[in-house]
DNA sequence: TTATTAACTTACTTTATGTAAGTAAGTATA
DNA sequence: TATACTTACTTACATAAAGTAAGTTAATAA
C-alpha cells in the first residue's frame, strides 16, 4: 500500500516530540536556564536518559549547554531560538489539556 | 529536591503525545476515518503496536472504533471531538517544523 | 591527603517495540 | 461440504529503549 504522504519535516518534529521526556525537558527549560540536577528532579527522569536527551537536543540545535568554570563547575542548559520557538506549541498542548482532561 | 510543579493535566497530555506513534496516528485521522490497514501502511507502524495504540486512544476518548458489518467486515477508526480538538496543536507542530527544520 | 560536589558513565534489569507467523469471523467459490 | 479469501487482529519470540544504582571524573577546599 502507499507509504508516507506525510511531510518529512512534520514527521521529524513529531519524532522529536514523541520521544519520551523531550517534551517535558523543553517545557521545563521554557522557564529559563537550568542545571542538570534541577531538570532531573523536577521531571523525575533518570540521569542516564536525561544525559542522552540533552545530547540529542543539543545536536538538534534545540538546547544549548553553557559551562561556567566556577567551583564546583556549573553547567546550565538553555533553549536556543529554535527551542524557544516551541513555546506556542507547548501552549496549545496546555490549552488542550485544560479543556479536555480532568484534574 | 522539589518534584513536579508541572500541571498534571499538561503532564498527562505530554504523556499521550510522547508515546511513540500516537501523534502520527492522530495526525493521520485528522484526514478523516480510516481503516486499520490503511493507518498501518500510511505511517509504517507495526500491526501489534497499532493495535495497542488504538486501544489506548479509545480508552482516552480520543479515537472511536466503528464497525460496519459488511462482507468482509469493515472497521473504521475516527477522532472523537476530543481528538479533533488536537488539530490546532498539530498545526503548531507543522508550523514549527516548516520554520525550523530543513527539507 | 582526603573530602566535597555536580555531572555524568557503566553494568545490569525491566519494559517497550519490531517481526513474522497464526487465529477468527464471515462469506464466496469449487 | 470443503476450501479459499479478506481484514483485523494475537501470539511468540527477538531486539531496542529506558530505569536503577553504583562508580568515575574534575576542580578545588579543608
């Protein structure tokens, strides 16, 4: 039968969002730059997977890793412009969830 | 450290969307009701996982299963109102992907 | 020299997904 | 009557992804 009439860019975007945790990580970073352990505890992800996801998101150009050589070293993750541009999308998810899901 | 200041409804919505394939299934059904094998071939999902996802989405009230007792029996899956309500959200994903991803 | 701290890694277990073959129900055909 | 046909699933088994907990690294402070 016919295969993928779906726009490959849309498919890619969905692929990013449908990976476990990426949505929550991006949502969390919309509040501003955050450190590894802060993201870890706020969304309940394991360190191993967070490490993987941050690398993926950095490769996608969605997240940026900033190193501050203090003592101890401080590393902050923040959204790039590309990542910030997901805000309206997140707002739509929020809107849908407010309307259609129960508390 | 502090845990989940995130709205549970938002978290649930993200949970649905971040399950592999659900986004594409919903997106596909925005084109109108479709049969099992049609969804299967259009997005390239395995029958087993499609079967699981459709059950989940039915339980969530996002997808409806309609049986037409013809020969052979025809079964169509369509979006409920709750499912249709995801259209703006999908449009935002599309918009983001058009702006920020390369072809 | 030892301790401290955050940011990871690694080894291992559990869960999710993929593959391919098989089953069920309801006809139609030989 | 028996066999085949079609779609919509299931099942058994293999591979990949995610979770857990302990360990490593790097920079400096005590």
